[in-house]
């Protein structure tokens, strides 16, 4: 069978990491998988052998309305679901791609316009990914800022443009009109790649979680540098302003630090910090680390959750802020704003490193997932994806 995986929104390792193991398993079963990617070079650089073909997917060149992001419908406006006028040309490009590639099934990972095009084309589709990019249908209009207490009317108003755009685009192409975005999502079965602790919308007793299928191969195993104090693993890009503040704070503490960033540091690092441009083997490093410091990125935080490593998170996007909020509720993470300066970050590092309750809770969560096998769950996921498909 020919399958098409689509990725429209988001940057970084995570989207390719989600799709790569699934693609390998499908190809191992004799299927052909094409990836239509937001940035094909990311997939080719990180997982060149995971896909039969990588092509450029339709990409929105405009901008989403500015303002507070309250719901998933506002998140995906950045991909072109601003209104029907923006979405129609992108949907048409997807329909043309379907004709050219002739897929029997669409696998959408943070790719809402391809999902809308699949509905119009009558192409079977499955949704997969962490819950921020693949929410349950009934969470389509739920708050992405649960700590803020927005009311139902405010959330409904925030979601209204996406609901209206879905209906108007379907009307334009003469397709059945779903009631809104939630109904569109409901038409594509969801395969949630999370654990309850990683669910951006909160644990769902009615849902089934396949767990985090993180597929990026990271072989780098650098030796820990010399230093006194808890070994600290850092995944922060140096092209973000806050990284210099964190480096200053860790340099002052003198702890042994392994630091991965795809971008190099702009200046010399303290002797206790060893920089690795290559992704570090998180499972191996997690067995030796006492503390993890990151942005609240899904993939690395999931690895640390499995390893039982307490986390100090410095979120810089709504997605990372929401995941940080959930991990704090789970008792496995602290958070800190780097804008507070090096002294505040240094104190947050000390606090996280000596928090016995967080360390014990992280160990309990790791024990709960101790028998988790990404390989076994990938096999189950592929069987479930293909269930009901001809051939």
C-alpha cells in the first residue's frame, strides 16, 4: 500500500522523530511511505533512511492573527487555517499532491490542512503524535492555558474562526460540511503518542496511549567533564538568548554538565560544561544524570521521564509551557523563567537538585513505565493504523 505522512507545523527533531519509527515499521511490512514535510532537509539530515521519499509539502506563506492563543484552532491558524481564503489554495495543493502520489492512507502529524484535504477527497486518514499536535476531538476547543481560567464563552469565540473556515472550505469544494474542527478531527482516528503524564490536556482515563515513540538515533556518549556536584544534562539551543544565562548559572555552580545544542555556543563555555553538537544518547546519559535542564520539549522530557530524572524546565513556547505545567502537576519537574537572570536560574538549579520529593516521584513514574517498549508499541500502532484497510 502507498501511504503519505504529512507534517505542516512545528520545528525541531520531534516531528521527524515521531514519524521515523512508524515509517520504518510500515516499510518493513512491504508498504511504501512518502513524507510530505514542512522542511524536507530536516528529515533528510536526521532520518535519511526512514522514508521511501521525502518531498516538500504545501506551506503557508502568510501569518496568523496576533493575540493570545487559547485553543488548538488558533494554534493551527499558523498553518493556514486562518480563514477560507487562506486555506483553500493550500487544500488545493494537497489535493493535487494526492492525485500525484495516489496514497491509500494519510498519516497526519501536525498537518491540519492535509487532514482537511483528505476529508474533501474521501481519503482515509489517521492522526498521530503528542496531544498538543494531535488532540482528542473533544479537546479541539479546550483551553491551552488551564492555569488562566478562561470561560467557556471566551474559548468558544477563540475557536470560532477555525470552525467556520473548516465549513467554508468544505462548501467551496462541494464536500460534506463537518460541524467544525472537532468534527473534522473525529473523522480521523487518533493514535495518541503520549503517556498520561505527557498529555498536554491532562490524563484521560477513556483514551489509550501508545507512549512516546522517539525515533531519532542519538549515539553520542561523551564523557562527563570534571566538576563537583550533581551531574546535569542540558538540552538547550544556543541560538536562544536564555542559553547564555543558563551557562553562566551552571558555570558558577561548577557542576559537571553535558550540553547538547545543534547550534554552537557564541562564546567559550566554562570548563565544567562539555558541549556536544550531536544529539546525546539520552537513555545512557539519563542513567548517570541527577538533573535534566531543557525547554520543555516533548521528546527529551519523555526520555527523562522514562529514566526517572528530575527536570528543571525553561519553557519558551506555549507548547513547552503547557507540557511543563503538566509535568509540574505530576511532581517530576520545576520551572523557571530565564528572563529572571542568572542568579534566579542558579537558585532554581539548586532547588531542583535537592528536591527529594521530586526525585522520588520521578523514580515512581519511571517504574510505572519500566516495561515500556517503544519497539513493541510501534508494532501495535502499525497494526492499529492498518486495521480495516484493504489489502
